């Protein structure tokens, strides 16, 4: 297994675990709906990060997949980090963290889509 594959497996596992934790906290605690949103976004993207890890082992253009997946993960960290910090500490991560995170996820997904048109690696 390559380092890139290991990195994406780690990112997928962390995203999935945090998604479940935030879902449980949202369902059983006095936390705002923002944790439910975090949970849903994390749980939707965790399998995608797993798929990217699998594709990195194939003949797809690894540099585009890696950058797209990395942007998705950074977006998850910023978006969900901002929502979670607002919930737990009533403080923003930093101004515009959630919108920057959302834009990062969108750009990451566009790169993943563009990888379909890139030449196959040997």
C-alpha cells in the first residue's frame, strides 16, 4: 500500500468516526443542529475518501485524485471544524472558515470529476 493510499484511508476513517460521534452527540445531547449537519457531511464524504484511496492504486491520474481528495478533506476540516467549534465554544474557527471549507469541497469534487478525462497512467 502506498503512502497516498494510507493517507486517504486515515482521512476516511477519521471522517467516518467523527461523523458517528457527532451524530450520537446531536441525537443524545443538548447540541445545536449544526452537529447533525457536520455528521451528515462527514458520513457522506468518508466513503468517497475510501474510494479515492482505492482509485489511487489503479491507473487513474493520481495527482488529480490526490489533490481533489486533499481539498475535500481540508474542506471537511474547515467546514465541520467551524460548525463544531461554534457549537462547543460559541466561537468561530476563523472568519469565513465554513464557506472556504465548502468551496474547497466543491473544487475537490470538480477535480475528481475532471480526473475522468485525464489520460490513464501506465
